[in-house]
C-alpha cells in the first residue's frame, strides 16, 4: 500500500517541492500550512510519517510543540524535523524530544528520500518486533499444516480472498485455527506491512468497550486514548468471537465497519481509518441472530466473504504433520532436540476425537516435550500420552463395538467394517499403501471395499 506522508511547512513553495519529490517516488502526500491544519490531519487519520518545519508563522504551536504533541498521541509515527535556521542545539533538542532525524534547508533530494525511507523502515521494524513480542509462544506457522481436503480447500480460499479488500467472517470450533487463517489472509494481502490487531470481543464486553475500540479524548486524565480501530490503521483488525460483543457496540460497529469513520469517546473530530476487518466465531451464527445475540445487519456487514475452518476430528490425517510441526516449534522454544513420536502414539492420537481441536493437540505436544527424557533417542510410545487421550481413544473403539452389538449380524458386520475402515483411513492419513499392508489386503481390493462401504481416501 502507498504510504502517506504529512508535510507541514508555512512556505507553500517548500511544501510543494517536498510533496512533488515524494510523489514522484510513489508516496502519497498531504500538506499543512500551520499547526492547526497539522493537528486536524493527524487527529482524523495518522500518517505514516511527518515532515515538520521547526519555525512556522501564523501558528499557535511551533515545530517542537507539535513534535511533543505527536509523541504523546502517536509515538509510533516517525517525525522528521526540517529548518532553514538549523543549529546543533536545535537538532539536539528535536532529537531529544523524539524526532527521528533532522534535515537542514536547503536539502538535497537524495538526502530527503533516504531519510524518509529509513524512518518508514524503522517504523515498520518496530511495529513488527512489537507484534512478535506480543505473539511469543502463540505464533503459528506461516502456512496451513496438513494435506487433507479440508486444509487444501481452506488454503485455496485464503489465497483467493487475501488480495481483495473484502471483509471476511471465519467460522469453526474453538481451537481450530481461525486466528491462524486470519493472519494468513493479512500476511498475503497488500496490508502485510501494516499492523494485525486482535480485538478479543469477550474482553470488550465491559463498560470501557467504546473507549477500547474507538479511543477517547478530553476525559478526566486529559490524555487521548488511541483505540483498536486507529491502531489497526492501514492494517487488519481481527474480532475474535464476535458474538461476545455487547449489543450497543454491535450497533455502532455497523456504521463504522461500512464507512470507516467514527468519533472518539468525548471527541468531536470525525476520525477516518483504513482498516480491513476480519471476524471469527465458534457459535452457530444463524442461531445467534435468532436469539438476538448477534445483529443481523452486522452479520451481513462482516460476512461479505465467509470461510469455514474444519475441526481436527474431521481431518485426522493431518494429525501426524501437525504433531511433528509442534514438536519442532517447542524444541526451538525449549532449546532442546525434537523428540521422536512413535507410530503407536500417533495412531492413538488419530483415534482420539479432539474436542479442543488443534489448540488441544498443541497443548498435548507441549506437555510431551516438557516431560520427555531428552537424553533418550527412543521414539515416545503411546504410554507417554495423557490418560484423557488414551481413555478417549478406547472409548471411541468401544462405541463402535456397542453400536454393532445392537444390530442383526449382517448389518452389524457391515457397520463394524465401515467404522473399522474409517478409523484406519484416519489413522494412516488416507495413505492407501500403508493401510493395505496393515489390514492385509491388496490395494485394488481395498479400494473396492472402501467404495462398497461409501468411503474414500482423501
């Protein structure tokens, strides 16, 4: 996305020269002739960078005062100070109050462009580092893990949706990877260098939800609070569990999401933002609408494009790949070699129903990595799994037998074969060659058997 530069100078010729120079390099510029105009622009939509003259006529604040104001309000926005009366003392003062750099007039074009690019690059790096710190221990892979048809379909949908500006609504059970899908959409869009801000709707269900989302100004402290919408400017705002939002906030969101304009709590300035909204929910949305938990008009605003993330229980063939990925992830975090996962352990995992989906699997692998004997080269066996996984796997097998016992012999045999083959397909991740060896059948005969039972390999 083109980055917007605010040029503040009381001399029209200087403003025009700087703006034209930057526009020739693909930047978007906005001009302000005094402090009042500068504050108005910054308050309505923070720019990517500010080029600010120190000495200005007909202005209620000089450059240093504006710099302090910007640092208090938007400390992440780099400010470049310029002056035709530059002294070492002036430059030192500007840098001490937070300016990124100081340029003396008359300036060379190459010097101006280099300084602007460096300021923008440092701003991007600072933002990325802050996001990485916030996501420490929670960062997911940079791609979807697995080869199931559900994963392939979701990956294709993400690749189609990401380059667009459309709002996206992601559904799926808790722990299935909805935020991961949202981050992939962001990372593959033209907003990838902008922020990815997470709004936990359950936490917004408080008296301060308005302030947290839209910010505030002129309240008791006198300081301005920057809300999540402004923090996500030129990036993505992700609403996690959107049905948890209070009704009053949902009502306000209908307009904000569509128009990208709002007013801060206690403020009169119309704030304009450029934000892509991605929302997610683990609830049945139609039921939530019927129960007046989710506004229908907000649902249609958010769900321009809908994606669904499948539960882990419906794509068990991905369990092996996911487990090995998490082993590698935690090995890096713990600073130890990755453990080996035995086939009996993986088979027990594939037989389990995973009510907590991918998040639960990740937690189990973390436990295995922490408790494993790091000095042993032997693969971890099924006995290393938590009892809940072993009991759950056994329960699923028992349920198949109990269901078969309630049927006549012929139907019971067919039902048992169907469930047996389904479990084996899950266990071997749809790999017909490995499954055929295990069940003792030729591949062609196994294919025919699966077809007669209404089953197919992914």
